[in-house]
């Protein structure tokens, strides 16, 4: 920002345009107080493209105002750009807050939902305060935003609070520029606002208000499962230390082994459960309040089977703090309110229809939720926090600015689906939607497309519609039903492009490695171990890949590690009897071998994800998986139990990473009785060494100086840490995803970036 004034006492006037997260975060009241403090006149208003300010007064005072505007904004605000223009004074008598004006298509950033602030918590537990024990307390610094917004600009009449008229006291606060709730759109109190009520599973018993919260806490103490309406949808909660309650929740939810998330009362409780450092504490206590995956210090039976990490989050809504104050167990399972793989319930009718067989009772809030928003998930690594699921507290923020002025809708992939909407170059990434192999999730995808396109007034006939190159993807078929100019983006190039878009890296030549479980390749085969060279502007050329293997059953092999193993091991000579100890492969393996021998339903693949599954099977994971990526996660946790060891051979020859010597060595070590943790570690070291070897070779051959990795395999913290360490010795920098997940949750951003650079976007 550069101010157009010289210091002095002469009168002056200017127009200021502020872009970023500046609506719904107390920005206008902040500007009002700042302007009146320095005796300035004019006005402030929300606009489609941010906040607009007109200032008149002493030049020196305006200079000071501009400095404090950018150095001391409200806690939840994020300023990305400030434009200042000199204008002629109009003679305003005072400084005022104007009503929002609609003139053009909106590009204002919708603020994410924010955790309750300390000031509101103080009032929540102050018996003298009129919001004492009121579960919907909030102010301009905290509370719901994205989950209640119905339209832009962000005003009360465009939120789900529009049908709750303010009482005289709340109205006074709302219009008082000196009050913390000045223009806080969700503001309410026990007199005029929504409340909570507790219903049993049959809706026969109903308790309202504070009594409902106290009784819900008692039910949780008694081992019951309670469906709790939160900010973005329902959670299913129970006492995490009550083994019977946890097991009952698993059985009712049909969630066999996938870890449950935990909500803990405070940092002290968290520190007793997991290993906490300062960075992890900062992420846990941030306004996003994500679930953070951290190494466990204790075992909670049934919560996270065969997993060295626990997913921990802190309370983020006033209701959560009230439940703990009412005596709820200090460690609660707090998992999404759904049956496995379905979208979370966020309306009362949906909750009672889908959760009645799961929950013993329902703690229902009367404030409507405009859209479902899951909890965000972050994994801590030595390279910093990595987003696993980008949702509540983070979505739908702008994660990149793309070189285009034309609107783009990118519909993402079929797993971990998100969409990206690009307006005037700003890329807005949606909340996590889910896996599209369930019809309710497809319906949620369609609703999210309608939702964000309507909010940002995207005319699809004028837009670029970017989708995956897989012709049979559900997301592709959904995209093709929409008007506009369609462009297919190859899956693994989109992974690499997502990292480059985050970094605004358009022309620099890089070496990119995209490793995952599956993706449609240029040749129609199943890719998943790809090495690219190039840039977003010149394109990404595939220059190397994993040696192709046979995959019996195609994508179905992702659910059965021994089925994937049958295809990969078909390339290895002198195989032992894998049905015998120590391997003990089940009959499914022999059936898959028969498919390979006869060439039935077999496909070629370069998937590193399926290579991980193969090694997991050889190390003992021979059962079908119960959630996506389970075998690879199991193998990673096994590898963490061993120190650094010599890597297995994993040579790179003629542009192929040859897995055959690696698997032969694993087989030999397993037969010799080597500790499986050491085998898992040697495998991870081999993959890391191979990544670095091919990256170094390509950087030298193509004059690149930066290495980019993405894809689900690179969620593996151990692998990424080892790659980064090895690259440092070659003086090469490693880039990973920061703003979006490395898994398919980041695909939509990559699709949008490649569409913006493909020459079809003006």
C-alpha cells in the first residue's frame, strides 16, 4: 500500500478500497472507531469487492489512520490489498457506517466460521451478564459466518438469523459503534435469540434451554450417545473413556476401524493424551479450531485402532464449553453426525431421519444452518501443518489468485471432493464435500455448486467448467450437465498445479511428483506414480513414472491389499508360497492371481498407492481395508517404530522406478524373520531415496531448481520428512501443499489453475 499524501496538517480526502477477509469480522466498527479517534469524517460500507472507505480531514491523521488500518486490524480479519486514491473533499459532517450497496458481481471473501472469543467466554460464565449460560453468544470477533450466510454483502437479512428480530438491548448493541457487537450480524441473547432443546430418540421427552444442556451432559456421563447440533452440522458424541459407549457408536455407525475424532475440555487435557509442541498448540487454539492429528501418549480402546495418532480438537462453540461446565466427560468422541461415508446431517428432519438409530438423544439448536460444514483436519509434520481436510474455520477462503478475469468452476475429483470457484482471478475453495460414490454426497456437490455460484453470481454459460479427465467420474458427468466451456484436466497434473497455484508460481520450471492411489492417465491406464517437468504456463510433461504393474479388478483392488499384491508380485520371480507363514495370504490372493494369469479384468497401473498396499500386505495387513488409505497408514505407523535403516533397492532406469528389486528384498527379509517395523522403515527409506534420485536427475536434465510433491501418498509425514532431508543435501527446495490438502481435496484448485493457464481463459 502506498498513501497518496505527504505528511502535514492540511485538509485532504481519499477513497480506500480494502480486499481480503474484511466482512463479518468487525471491520466496519473497527474503521469507525479508528476514524472517530483521529477526528476524521466520511463513511465506511461493505461492497461486493471488499470494504470501501471515504476519509476527510487532517492529512497527518489520515496517514496515521492508514498505518493502523493495516497494522492493527481486527483479530479475525485478513487484509490482502489496500488501494488508496485521492479525491476532492465533499464536506461530510461526521463519520458514519453506511448500509451495504449492490452494484456489481460480488467478489468479497465470505469469512469462515470462527471459534468463540475470550470476551464472549467471560460473559458466558458471568452470573451478572445477561448472556450468562447462553449457548448462542457471539460478537464481531467470533461466531458463525459461512455456515449461516445466505447471500452477499454480509448483513443480517442475508443470514439464517433474519427471522430472529433483535430485542431492544441487542438492537442498542448492534447500533452502538463503541460496542463489541456493533453490526455483529448473528447477535442474539436469551430474550430474542434461538435456544437449545434436548429430545430423546422418539421425540417424546423435551427439555429446553440451560436445563437441556445440563441433561445432555448427564446423558454423556451415563454412557449415552448424543447427537449434538454444532456450527456446521451434527456430531455424534459419547464418553471417549467409556469402552462400551465407543463400541456401541462403532456398531451403530458401521464404522469398523476408522479413527474417531476427540474433543477435549482444554489444553491440559490434550497434553495428557497427545504429544504437544508450541506449533501444535497454536494450531489447536487458532480461530479455525481444527482437528489436529498428533502422536498419542495413551491408549483409548476403540477410539483409533492400530493408529499411533489421535485426532484432537478444542471446544469452539459456546455450547461445547457449557457442556463441559455442566459436567460432560473431559474427553468426548466427537465424530460427524452421519452413517459412514454419508454427508453430515445439518437439518433437524435429516438428523432424525438418519441418526435416530445411532443416537440415544438429540441436542437440537434452533438457529438454522445454511450449509453443512465438517470439521477441518490438520496433520503436524516437521515441515509444518498439512491440511488433510479443509472445511470449518478455513473454507471458503481464497487460497490463490489466478491469472484470469473469466469465471471458472472446477468440480474436483470423486474422492474427498471439493469445488473451486474463480471470480476475477480469486480462487475460492469450498468446504469438504465427500466421496461421490454415495448419492447423498452427489446431491451435496450439486447443492454446493448452486450455493457458491449463486452467492458469487457466476453465470455458468460464461464460465469455464474444469473437470477430471476420467470420462466415467461422477464429478465429470456432473460437470458435463452444466452449461459453459468444458475442459478436462488430467488428475495428477492437477495435483502438482495445486501446489504451484498456492505459491503463485506460473512460469518457473519445476520437477513435480504426483503419487497417489488412482487417476486416469493420458493413455487410459491407471496412473499414480508420475514425474512431471514444466510449468503452469508451458505445461507439465510426464518424463518418468513407476514401472507399470498389473492390477486385477482395477480400482476394486484399492479395497483389498492382497489383490493389489497379486498384480505387483506377478512381476517378481521365484515367489514363495504366500499362503504359508509368515505371509498367510487369504484365498482372495489366489483368486486375484488367477485373474492375472488369465488376463481377466486386469489393468495396467503406475500407482504408488497400490505399491504401498502391496508392501503392507507382505508385512501382515492381509484383511480388506475399512477406510480409504488404511493399509498405507498402518504401514507408516509401523515404520515409525523403527530407526532409520538402509533403504531397499528401488532403482530408476529409463524413466521408470523399478519396484521389482524392492519387493524381492521385502520378501526375502520377511522370510528371514526381520522385524516388520524395520521392513516398513526400509521401504519408506527406499521410496524417499527414489523420489530424490529421480528429482535430482530431472532437475539437472531440465534445468529446474525446485521439487514439488502432491497426491495422497504425500500425506505420509514420514515420507515427506525424509524426502525434504535428502533434498537439502542436493540444495534443492521442496514444495508441498499448504492451503489445500495434498489428497484429492486439492484437485479442484489444480484444475482451476490449469484451466486458467490453458489458453481458453481470456
